[in-house]
């Protein structure tokens, strides 16, 4: 596993794996974070997520990895694109 690269699909995400095949995104090491994560995370529909993973593959270089790394830090701090595990009841606590 790499630090930057397409996030691994879950065991039940056959549709994501199939969509990523169109962009050769399953042919590289998966990463802890990637281009799709810094551009929407959980809010992205699968076709868009796969397309962004393919975009990363096309532009894959050190500069792109550095950009993903720092955008990941920004995204995590601001909780951009996180939808799972959040609800309004927890906001006031």
C-alpha cells in the first residue's frame, strides 16, 4: 500500500472496481488517500470517484502526490466531504 493512490475498494464495492477498470485505476498500488478523496470523499458517486482515480493515474507524479498529501490534511481538518457517521445530534456535543 502506498501513501497516495486510489483508495482500496471495500469487499462489496464490485461496481467501483468495475468502473475503475475503465481507467486502469486497479493496476496501481492503493493508497491511504488519493485524488478522489480530496475532491469529495464520501459525497462522490461511484462513476465520478472512478474518473478522479483515473485522472490521478494519468497525472501520477511526485508533484501530484504532494498536492494530494496537503489537500488531504486540509480536507481532514475541515471534515470536507464526510457523510458517514455524522448527524445533527452529535454536532452540539
